[in-house]
C-alpha cells in the first residue's frame, strides 16, 4: 500500500504538471485576447477554456479517477472560489502598477497552491466510515 505522504507527493507533482499545462493555455488565451478586448473578459475566457482541459487531466492523470458530474460540480465550485481570488489578485496587481501582460504571474503563484488544496478535497476518495 502506498503511504499517504508518497501519494500526496505524487498527486502534487501531477497536479503541478497539469497546472502548468492549464496555466500556459490560460495565459496564452489571455495574452492574445487582452490586446483586443477588456482584460477581465480575456482573463475569464482563458480561465474557462483552461478549466475544461484542467478538469479532464486532473481526473484521469492527477487523481487517477473517472470524471463525473459530481466531481465536475465540486471542481467547478473550487474553481469559482479560485476564480474570484484570481480576479481580486489580478486587479490588485494591476492597481499596484504591474503591467497587464505580467500581472497574471503573481496571481498564479498565490492562487495555484490554494486551488490544489480545494481540488484535492473534491477528488479525495472517501474511505469506509467517512461521513458525507
């Protein structure tokens, strides 16, 4: 049986890899769209599209589980909280004078670890005796 610590380490590593893919996708979409539309709309479009890719990779690769509507809903809730954190931080860094093309990077540095904890909670399988 794999120890809880080793399992957590593997999940964190896989989560980081999936996160890099989703973040690059998110940033790429944002970078191109922010030139022609409002930065908040560009950021949102990038976030939603990267979320869909992120969900499937998180289910299959990170946590080795099948995607389900329940997990999608749970991950959607976790990402809704995370999205609000992203927008607050994005606008904070813009207000502090960080350039629009660079502002997402400190946002990612803060929000990604928070997101891992929320998403892990959603995908963590219940053991016998666990409560709902």
